[in-house]
């Protein structure tokens, strides 16, 4: 995710752009920049770091000019740096582009343009668009845009300005949000409505394959092939704060609902024609696999819980012993690490102090380190030998949701890749998992479109003092994450127990009405967990089962059932956690908790 803002009118553009970008910082905040056209020349200012750095620079050295585009970045291609920041210029400096999204075929285009003599300054996918526009420009910028759009593949919200066309901004949209703000004698483009709300409540919301030519006094809308279109004006009724959260009341809820997209973004670039895995960013060869003796997965909190699921799929298909450890334990333990060990560190922020220390320790002892992280250029990404990014976009709420589901997917893809190289997975198994992964985004959408049952269960349990989550195998791993989600945002005491362990102690705590959330999604463990449900039921528990669609039998044993779509057992953790995230959210909401900023917790834990 990144944020785009554009302005054309009679006022000075730079303060308007920066103010707009401030409202978009939730979309990314690792670098920021503006490009302003003044007297036929485009000035670009861009810096790594928070928007405040750019703001200070522009305050100290103001830029004149009444039109321009700006960008706040969440790095995908190329680490955060001044040169990788947007806007990006064409070689002649006349065309400038800001971009939100990912250009999938940028390497191919880059090579082609290089062969024509174009020189690239950055590692970004966006820079190819600026050069490509220059390459196609033949006196008509619109024609050049149409040709460039035909050539690029992937997702893009684009803001484009051209020094020879000082009266227009061009906005193009495919799979990344873009709106046009309609002002009086001035107009705007932006990734999201909050950026323009100070100036107008009237906007056009662009759809895929649409573009806009935005002038001071007019807006022309068209398809990307040039066919003119008309659109209804959308009148915004929300306030700025609600708009930043996309109309959701909390960032956590917004991020729960962003999961289908985060899953798609993490999976699709790594699925080759829907039948194989392509992992360009990591370098694990068949040769390496021959000498690999053990794997560690090291992480904290939710990321540790994702690691537990990773262990299951790695051991099942790669057939190499895999140990999952909490980073703060690992770093003071006696781990078995040598050059035949792969240490996978998992971290949303890429900055967690204990995980970083575990990574450094592993490298010192000769292990190869592979990071799964959501933040390009983070310390953990920089210090690891290989990086596999989760493309979840910035996660603002303290309670991690979309990072967890995408971490599970990254681990699943990694396991499939390693198992292929290890020749330890049957072709049919791999095909079946990939097929199921492909449908995962729509399965999660299904859950998110029908939440009433979950909300009404929350109504029944939100006054509880204590709750338990039970399951076996990966259901137990998901139970641990479900339990953490509940306790951190609702402040209800909660514990996850391996269902078979109940009778060894915890059963003593089950009383009349104690909520027990029982995950029963694993076919081979179903009967066993069902017996444990009966055990807690006999002690008065109020049982809420998470089961696969089609399992009507479970209704006889549980008080309530939350169904998840039917997927193969290996990938149930993704659909299973979504209702548990929502349940925690609704419970916390009904208790009046500060959901996005729970007490005593911080988003990034950079101290030991
Ligand atoms: C819980 C949560 C934390 C983090 C943990 C690790 O919802 O967010 O448990 O998962 O602090 O953080 P990262 O993944 O940034 O290393």
C-alpha cells in the first residue's frame, strides 16, 4: 500500500499535497515525496523516512507552482531510500509518476528499456513506467499513457504529470484505489477520500481500467482505451477520522476485512500459472536441501503462532525436523545450530528486538537465516540471507490480523517450494494444496460477508471472566492465536489448551457457563476432539465449535457452531482464525475497550 495525492488549481500546490499525504500516512510511511510543476519545470523533493522530514524541507525551502503530485510510500520493490522514494522521473525529467501497487512484469520491461539505452536510478517497479511513458511519447501524453498501460501488468493507481502539459494531471486505476476530488476552480486526485475532505465532499471513485484527465476547471473520465465514460458523483457523508479507516470503526476491523486482498497479494505473485510455486526472492536450491538437517522457526506473539502452523506443513511435506521457538527463549537457550540449519524468523514489523537478536545469534553460529516479514528494508529483512515478504500492507491496529494470515501463507509457500526441491511431496498433494490456496481469498470473503452469527455469540459471552480455546494439531495452534487475540483486546482471561491435555489439570477450571471455543476442523482428529468437547460439556461449559461447513453432527455436541468453508485440512488455519478475530473484536467492542490501542501494549516491540 502507498498513498497518492495530486492537486491542480490556483493555490500553491505543495502544502495541499503534504496535508493530503498526512491523511494517507496510514497507507505507508517509510518515505515521501512531491513533484511540482512550476514555469515549465518539474521539481521533485523526496526523502526516506516519515512525511515530517519532507514537510520540514518544503517549509524551509518552499516550492512554487500550482499543480503537482505526491506520494507516501510503503516499500515493495527496493528498500526505503531517497532514491527509491516516489515520484519517479523519466530520463528527460519531463514526465513524473507516482504509483501505488505492484507492476508484475517490470523486470522484463526494464531489460527492454535498458537495451534502448534508458538508465535506471532506483530499484523500484515504478521507475519503468516513467521511462516507458517517455519511450512512447510522441507529442501526445494521453496516447503514451494508453500504450504504457497496454504494456504493464499488475496493480496500479497512477498519478502522472508532464512538463509539456502544464494544465493536466492524469490518474489511472487498476486494482489499487484512486479517487478524483471535485473542487471549485481546483481538482484533486488521491488514493483515498480523507486526503481531499478538507476541500471537497464530492468525488468520483474510479473503477478498474478507468482514467481521468484532471484540469483546473474540468475532469474528463474515460476507459484506459480512451472511450469516454460518465460517472455519478459520490457525496461523502463521513467525517475525516471515519474516512481514514475506510468507513470502519476501527483499524482492526478494517484490517480483518482486508485479508482477502492481503492473501491474494501474498499468494498470486508466487503461484506460477496456478499450478506451481515461483519464489524469486529466495535462493534455496536442491543442493542446499541435500545438506539441510534441521529448521528453526523463531518469532514472538502472533508471528510465533504462525510459526507453529509452519512447523506442521514443513514437517509433513519437507520431512525435516522443525523446531518452533519463542525468540526471547531461543536467544538464551542452547539451540542446535550449525551451517546445516535454516533459521526462519517471522516478524510483521521486522524490528522486534528479541527476534532480531535471535537472528543475529543464528547467523553467528553459522546458520542461514530466512526472514518472513511485512516491512521492506526493516532490520530483520536487511540482516537475513533471504527474505520472503508478506504483502499485507501496513498493519496499524496493535492486534495483528492480516499479518498472521499472510505469514501462514508465506510459510506454506516456502514449505511447498522446499518440498519440491527435496522431492518429498507427491505431485498430486502439491497440486491439491495450490488449488485450495487459489480459492482461499474468496473463502475468506464468504466468512466476512456473514458475520451476524459471530456477533450474536459475542453478545452471549462478552461478560465472561475467563474463556478457554481447545483443539488438536493445527487446530490447537489456531486456538492459541484465537486466545491471544481475545485477551489482548478484551482483557478477558483466556487460555488455549491442547484438547487432550484438559484432563491433566485445566478441566478443574471449567464451571457452569464457562465459554469453551473448540476447533474441530481436522478430519483425522475429529473424533478425539469431539470426546474432549463432551468432557467440558459434562462440566457445564458453553461450547462454541468452529467446524467445516457440512458438519451438521457437531450441532448435537456444541451449544453454538461457527462454520468455515470446506478447505483441505492443511490450510484451515486461515479460514479458522478469521471468525476468531471477529469474535474477539465484537467481544472487546461490547466491553467498550480501546480496540486499536490495547492497554500496556505497543505495535512494534523494539526493546527486550
Ligand atoms: C499480537 C501481536 C504481537 C506481535 C509480536 C511480534 O496481536 O501483534 O504478539 O505478533 O509482538 O511482532 P512482530 O511480528 O512485529 O515481530
